[in-house]
C-alpha cells in the first residue's frame, strides 16, 4: 500500500493527498484516500487487498462533485463482459466494460486528460 501513497504523492496531477483510512497488516491492506488534483478535480481511492480478494474503486469527480469517471470491481453488473470490472463515465448510469485497472493507469489517464 505504501507504493500507492508514493504514486499519489509523486503524480504531476496531484496537488495534495488526504489519507482517510490506512491499514497495512500481514493479512489485510486497505487504503482510502482523497487526492486534490491540479485542475481542482478530486480523485477518491479505495483499495483493499487480502490473501483471497482484491477490491478497488477509483472515483474521479470535478470540482462541483460531478462524476468524471469511476473504475471499480464491485460485483453488481453481471452482464458486463469484463465482470466484475467496469467503469462509469460521466454518470453512474453510463457503464462500460473495463479491464482490471491499477492506480498507475488511472493516474496516467488523469494526467493525460488534465494536461490536454
């Protein structure tokens, strides 16, 4: 989990990171953080890893709180070809298939979109 904090703290897109909850134990790692981005948007990071499972949600919203994109693997869209991985784009109702994604790729996409 420490590498996730490093990624957030060293990203060109991130202005400030707030740790909401952090656990780093032998059988469970959990990170819940809020990252303020350079364009005033916000990225919420939730990642949980155990020996048997891994869950993630990366929720990116604009300064007003409107969803830009959320990548997650919550198992509630069973018809997705990439189940349980999916993403919500611009609305919780606009759902598209997505491969399992890592924070590195999320930050790279955000950096690319912010800089353009």
